[in-house]
């Protein structure tokens, strides 16, 4: 039977499946439910010192469905937790009292003030939380207060804030990256250079879910108006995988003792396996839990176990990062293909070799032949 347990920054998790910050970790009650169901770790909804500034609206979600009506995309314009900091402090303590062996990670976010970051870290860690995730990535609402992705897209600011945090943190610190930048590696490098033990990626991708074609108003519609929000769920998985792969390459090359938590559209064991194959140590699920409930941990565990059994992998370390070796440059793909063709000494007649060979009559058939099996 494959062993799903992982050790990340010295923390022992029974499996790599972590509740991502958001509604599934929004109070002690649901965090306890996640532990009872068997999740490897829980990251709380993002906490700040002054929740009175956090004012949510309704509706705050919009969904995208595939032609079979299954949900593939999810937009939210939800802010961080609107629950008072003192309540969170009590609940962190209560959860750790009840589940001392389980891993509870506090997601925190503050304004660009050293005293605020030092206070939030010190007060949270007194409760016994096992690690921190710094939310540098919430794309809506909070950037107006220079919080969230407003910090996360500026490597210089990020480096400064991570240094404030790491000067006082006595438990591991992960920095959660925004995908709403051109090169995700730049802010990640800044966080790791400032001694964060790990990075998490990705948070949501800025989006406009759609326009109601009867009312002509954007969705989700609040009193007739809307704002761009954060896109999550299955549709973002390929983008998340690309970014996690790039971060894994950075960690391998320059920070080999640091860790990576992969996030974005994970709903089954195969999805998780892909993130582990491109170098993630753990995987997080947020929207999936909102759609399928906490019991989806069984699907995740069973699926990953089946994948490992199929390949005879006994532990996650046996295959973590295995697929990184197969990413290369386009020039290298061309060179490899030229060599393969020369070796085979046979040109494949039925495949497009040059753009001039595309035909109007056989266009779909020709496109089909160029798709990877
Ligand atoms: C409704 C909702 C609320 C979220 N709230 C937070 C949050 O408070 N802090 C945070 O770091 N990420 C938050 N996220 C982002 C998720 O943790 C995750 O990074 C993102 O949704 C992609 O993963 P997924 O496709 O599994 O949801 C939220 C996501 C959703 C859908």
C-alpha cells in the first residue's frame, strides 16, 4: 500500500492534501470537520488585525459551466475573513487543543506596517499554530489598502515584509503568490531570499466571469454593478501547473531546502499527482471543497493511491518533481524532432510538415493529427 504521508519543513502530514485558505477553513467548526474527515493540514481563511474594515457583499460568487453543466470555473469577489481577530485567536487555540497532532496553518495579511505584521505573527504563534501562510495574493478589494496582491506583485516590498515576518516567526512561513504578474518567479525569489521556508501558488486569477445578456450587467451583480474578481476551479489548473512548474525549477536551482505548495483546480487524485510530478510538496484545495464537500478527501486519497500503485511508487518522494526533466525549450523540441525523424529515416506523410501544406478541405483532420496522444 503506497504511503501518502509527507514531511514538509519538519511538519508531518498524514497526506499531502491541504485545505486552501478560503471558506473551507473559515472557523473552528469547519476546520475541525476537515481534520475529522482526514485532510493532511488546514490553512485558515486569511486573518487580519482589524476585521471591521472587511465588508463583504452578496452575491459574491459567479460560476462557469461546461456544456455538460459541470462547474469548471468560479469567480469570487470575497474578501479575507470578516471575523474579529480575538475570535480567531480563541479558535486557533481551541483547534490546537483538540487536534494537537494535526497541522494548522494560519493565513495572515496586513497593511504595509512593520508593527502590524510583527503583532499578527506573534499573537497567532502564541496559540500554537504550526505554520504561517502570508497572503500576498488576494486580487480584489484589499489592493485598495495596498494589501494582498498589491504587495505580492512588488518583489522589493515582498522582500521587506517577509524579512519583518521571518525575524519574529518561530514556525515555518510560506508566502502565497499571486498569478496576476508576468513572471511569478520574481516575487517568489524575493520571498525565498528573505528566508521564507516555502511558497504556495496560485491564488485566483483576475477575471470577469461574464455579462448577463438580458440585463447587460456584469456578474456577479451587486446592486446592478460588479468588479473584476478572482478565478478558480478546474479551468485554472493548466495555468497553475505552469506556474508551479516554474517555481519548482526556481527552488531546485537556487533554494533546494525550501518547499512548494501547489494550488489551482485540484479535484481528484490525478490532478494532485500532476502538481506533485512538477515538484509540489503539498497540494491545496479550496473551490473543490465548496463544490464537493470535505468528504472529497476520500476521492483524493484513493485516486493518488491508485496512481502510485500503478507506477509502483511507494512514497511521494519517489516521484515528486519527476516530470520536471521533460520541460525544455522550443528550440530543443525542434532539434529532438529533427533527430528522431532522421533516425527513423522516414517522413510521416500524413502530418503537416510546413504551414503551406494546410488544406481548407482537410483542416480539422490535419489539426487533429497534430494533437498529442
Ligand atoms: C470563495 C473564495 C475565497 C477565498 N479566500 C481566500 C483567502 O481568504 N485567502 C487566500 O489566501 N486565498 C483565498 N482564496 C484562494 C484559494 O485559496 C485558492 O488559492 C484559489 O481559489 C485556487 O485554488 P482552487 O481552484 O482549489 O480554489 C479564496 C478562493 C475562493 C474561491
